[in-house]
C-alpha cells in the first residue's frame, strides 16, 4: 500500500495487560469468557453527557479522567483526560456484557484537545481478549479535531466474539510510540445498537466467476448478518491482519499458544467450506523489531553469524505457523484444513529503480540479500507442502509473491524480473499476487496489462487486495463511475485464468481506505452498491457527469483571461463550457459551434430545482450575461444565482445548448450532473529565461526575475513541516524549477522514496486537467540527495524528461530541475503544475506541503493541480492608473496602480512638488509596492505622484495623480 497514513486496523498481541487506569482490560490469560451476560436491549446502550459523573467511562493507561464544569460540548460539563504518557492513554469503557457479538453499533461523540496543546489524530479503538490474546481494532478516526472547537468522532462497527472487551478513545497510533500525549476533552458519547441488517436476495458474486472470489475479513465478519452476506457472495477468505508476522508473538518473543483472531477466521472458513488464503509469512512491516536484533538488542548485520540468526528465526517462524494451523485443522490438503494458498512474501520489490535487483531496501534485504526470498519460499514449501501436508496430496498450498502497484510499468518490470530469477534458480514460486489498491483514476487497461505482463512465466496469478475508492465527497456520480470501473475490471478478470480474485474488505466502513471514499462492493448497511451490480454484470444506469469547479468571480466578458486557464468541458460534439463559483453566483462560459443563426438558439441551465435560459439573440432570458458572435458560432458568459454556497458543497447541475431544433446536454436526458465546489485555482505566470539555466543546484542570476510561490498548502503534519520557495522559468520546450526547501533536519533513510525528504514536481502536459494520469503526465520526485523516483505512468519516459541537481544549505536543501514538455511548451502555453515537499523524520514521512492541491491527491489525479502560464518577455503595460484625490490634512489616503509584463515588473513611486521643469520627479523612499499610503499635511497640497514600472523589456509610467489637501 502506498501513500497511506499510519493506521492500526488490527494488532494482536499474545498476552493482555491486567489494568488500564481504573478499568480492567480484557481478561488475563486463562480467564474464561463470562457466563450469563444479560445484554442491554436494542437502542442506546451507552449514553454519557457527564452532567452527573462519568456514566461508566474512566481514564485508561496512565491517564486520569475528571469532569470539568467548563468547556462542555452542548452543556456545562465534559470529561478532561490528563496525565497521558502514551498515545494509547485515553478514556475507556468496559463493554464486556454490553456489546453483543454479531450486533452492529453506532458510536457518536465529541472530542477536542485542551486549549493551547499540540494536536494530532484521534481514534476510537476496540480491544478484545479471547483465550489470553488481545486484539486492537481501530474503528474510526479524526485526522485532527484541533484545540479550539469540538469535532464529531463517529464509527459503525460489528462486535466480534470475545471473552472481554474495552472501548476507548486514544490518539493516532504510531509504531515507534511517538504519538501525541496532550490532554483530551470528550463529551456526549453515545453507542446505539442498530437493527440487524437484511441481506439482499441477489446474485452471489461467486456464481459469476470461474475463479474463487475472496474477501479480507476479521472476526467481526464471522458473526451476525455480515457472516450471512459473506457466505452468500464469497467462497474464499483472507485474514486481513491476523496472520501477519507480529500477530504470532507474545511480548516475551515466544510464539503464541493461541492466535484468537486467526482462529476465528480459520474456524469460520472450516465451518462454511470456504478456502482460506493466508496473508502473510514475511513482510518488512508488522514484524517484531527483535527479529532483526541480536540478544543484546543490537541490529543484525550481514555477517555470516547474523545471517544465520535471521535465517533460523525465519525457519522457526514459518514452521511454527504451519504447525499451528496443521495441529488445529489437520494436515494441509486434508478435508478439514481450509488453507489453500499463502502469500509467502509481501511487498519485497522497490518502488523505484536503482536498487540492487530492484529489491526494496528492508531489514530482510540488508541482512540476507535477495536470497531471503528464495529462503522463504523454500521453507514455506517444506512446511506447508511436505512436513505438515497430507501424505496423499501434491503440494496442496499454493505459494505466492504478493505486491502492490504492479499496474505501474516500472515496478511491474522489477517484480517480473525477480520472479523470473527465482524460477531460474528453482525456487518454488507458484504464483504472483496483484494487490490492485487502485482508484478511479487508474485505467482498467493498466490492470489488464499487469496481468498480461506475467503470462510468459509458468505461474498462476491472483488478484489479492482489490479496492477502488471513489475519492471524496462520495457522490452518486462517483458511485456510478466506480460501478463501471468494477464492471470493466471484472470483465478483464474473467478473460484471464486466475487463481482467485479477492476484494480487501466486506463493507465500505471496514476498509482501510474508507477515508478515501467508499471503496468496496457493499455499504455499511450490508446493501449492494452500484459497484456490486457492475461486478455481476447487471445493467447499470447511465453515468452522470461530475466536475470540480474552482472558486472565482470572472467578469462577464467572453475574452476574460480566466477562461483560458482551464480546458473547456465538452457539451456534446458542438459545444463546450467552463465554470467558476462564488458564494452568491456561478459564472458559466459556454462556446457553441453553430454557423447558422436561429431564433431558437440558446442555452438552458439547471441548478438544483431551478432552470434558467439565455438566448443567442440579444441574450434574451432570465440571466445576466454577455454574448459574442465569433467565427463558426457564438460564445456566452452568464451569472447563475446561488444562495450562500461554500467550498466543499456539491450542486446538481446541467447545461444544454440548443441549435435550431437540436438540443445537447452535459447530463443524460432527465438527469443532472454533480458539481463539487473547490478552492480557487492556483495560477502562476512563468517568464521565459534570458538564457538556458545550468541545472547544478545553484541559484544563478538567470533566476533573479523568476516569481516565487510557496508550498503553503498543509497536507498533514502542520507543526513545523518543511516548506519550499519555488521559482519557475521556461525556455524552448523545457520547464525549469528551482526550489529552496527549508528543512533543517534532512532525512533520506526511509526505504520508500516518498517517505524521504524530497521535492515532487507534477506536470500535466498541456494542462488537460483530465483527472487520471494520461501519457505525458508526470510525478517526478527528487530527494534531498538527488535520487530520482517516479509515480504513475511510464517510469522510463518520465526519467527521460527529468534532469536534476541538489545542494545542501544551512537551512535545508535546494532542488533544481529541468522538465521536458513534450512539444507543448512555448510562449502563451498553459501547463498543469504542482510542487510538493515531503518532510521525513526517523525514517518516515511526517509532513507534506504543496503549492496547489490541498487534499494530497496529486499522486493519483491531475484535477486540482495549479496552472503555469508560460509568458514571453514583454514590456510593462499599465492597467491601473492612480486617481487624483482631495483629502483633509492629516487624513490618510492610498493611491494604487497596476501593470502587466513579463518578467513581472518592479514598481517605484515618484513625487513632484512643484511645476515642471523647475521641480523634477524624485523617488519616494521605500515606495515599491502597487499601493502608496500617505498622510499629507497642508504643505503637500498640489503634490503630484506617479508609479514607474520596469522590467528587462522596458518601462511604463502611469498618469499623474494630483493630491489636493484641504484644511
């Protein structure tokens, strides 16, 4: 998985702690499940407003809870949690005998940090203990509720079977324990039991594919209606987290006597005759740190002795996992053991070229080299297909190498080459797993190409972790787009001979990618989404268009510059349009190709329930607007009324153009499209360089006239994260970028390139703003040490376009780069552009700031990048002259002036105090901005002022402004 935030969805440890503050944690090892629980009836089972005490809640860990008489959410009281020494310390509620297994609950509550204290994310977590094993599930989260106002934390979840359970609120969990420990305020916490969901009587997905259809689950999906939905549609399950390496070990490093979460999934598979696809035996994440340390806690090296230590640990781990499953369920391949496949290795291939063998630089690789992959497969084959296999079977467990981004050509090639080398060495690799954590911007053709790429190897292929987020906000239009994506992808899967196809979760709310928008086939009420209907091949409604609309208020002028900054959206074959929004109106630009004038020619706009018209002849209709005849047709700009809309709102919308008797609309007949109102468009005029810059990381004089923009969009980690001042130039067909990054602590130690201190340059060649990356769109990453890496698209093609250099400074580093524009450069060209700074610390990315895209989506979509306008050198041209003014003595007055030009001209205000030629013009000291504020006295009466604009191409001077001062 890539670009994910740090998140704990399920972590299992072998022994439970005894006490969390004033509450008992899930029972200590050996304690039996409670008998005779009297579960509360349906409805609200937890209700705490803290007006009369704690209502069952208490501090957990080292924290202390106290009711405060101020700062309540909707009343006088709230609970204040102090004394937190760890990220898991918070406020807890013992829900043993309160939450009934198989029942779905809705949690709602309000949370904030104490005023003036550092903030971070907040999570709702459920800790359950079964047979001495405690598991922690992240149920819901807030990215940052802040410290000034209340934020609502909500989550829907199904209670698993457990001996005991604790529900608690904590701050975001990080593996290194570096989480926030500020004081927390909480109020109005409720938990409501929801009525059982009804599973629909629809076509089982498993009946529509020849290959098994799988789903990733944990124990929550093994009870209640969720289990019914699962068994109806799927014939294979994958433990989402419960068989990852760390889940098999207790705090004392011993192999667990019982892995309750793994047991729950495997028991369910056995009971319902489902195949179990194991995940995974070896990974660089969720593996205990001590695996890679000697007995004294020192990191293992690649010495023969240390290599033997790690080899022995890997051998013991794989043998213990196989023995555990065989002891509990019988030999592999027998009728009682559901395990049919295992991801032996997970994510071992690098995301960037240049590493030895294309391998990810993990602790496994650092100690054992590429041979750790050979070893893992050999040990797995020995354990699962020999030692613990049914004697009457032949290799009953299929062994796969699993990875993500196999749809990206560079990583795909590195994985293919690795598998080919393994097979040539006789390593028992049976198959390749494609995770396919994709999105609506990923062309289905790339998925098909990834599967085709391995057809030349003697391996099976599996789709192992499929999910497709819609992006946010989740709209009807996006859900339909998702349905068509799933439809087309499953058509590809049916055309390939696959081992299995698995989706990574049963319902949207249970997905690790839920914050990115409804990624799965069923909603949280267990109802089939349009995506399900796409998968099974049902007829789908016509797709409805959607568009993101940037904020702005262009003038009612068909020649306004703003209409050139973005591509128009097609309106059938003979018209196109573009939009901007402001709180009280929507401005629409429409161009119609129509050489024949007709009285019926005109436009119709629908916004929500209102419809407006605007005619070609004299602009007749009910809208303010202008029109202009042009060669081949006509153009109009109109203002559509809105009622106090805001950024983030959505509007239902359509525009229809009538040419005589024919009408063409943006939306399908009878439907409406969706507009998402977003931030103002970031626009930058890029001057032509006086000469070709030398890309060496130094700030040459050629950069003196380049305008500066800053990466001020806080994507995450706002508390002091690295930012950059960015300059841009162009010459010929090349864009030049110079970024001065402020980052005093440079860290490039992470394995993943985006987890290192680095600058990312995003170029949308020709400014198509297409959303999904097209050929020619590029994500170009340069680390602080000038290591290049690339995102979506053809890696080799992107590398060929990029030349870069870096230099360390006393405050960070400088990146200088040249990017080829593939024939789209030149004066007056527009290019999509964004720049992002990654800030790393302790081997991981903790902050990121960008120039344009505010939602950290640039890595997968071009739609919210900024715009770079390549401008030719031009002398200044005055666009605003200062006006003469009369003012009382001692009263302030401001003169303003403006001019265009490339490079952007400087300005100097000048003053003349008497008649020409006896009194000349003199510079006003320090008056070098486009506005000049004065506080004149009586003696200044009659003074004259002007502004002089200069750049390398010339000079322009405004008219005089006469200052009249009255007493």
